[in-house]
C-alpha cells in the first residue's frame, strides 16, 4: 500500500512538472509572438 502511495505521489509530481513546463513553454511562445508583432509594427 505504501509503495502505491509513493508511486502515485511521484507520478503526480511528474505530471505537475510537465504541466508547468508546458504552461511556461506556451507563455514564452506567446511572449515571442508579441515581441515579433511589436517589432514588425514598429518597423511600418
């Protein structure tokens, strides 16, 4: 039983890390897009 709980905790930790990593990737991607749009807008 204890091993099952430990495995579940590890799995949820990995899931949380993957989720936050994906959110961070999306956020940085959006920031890059915004910066790109701003630079093209300023060039016009």
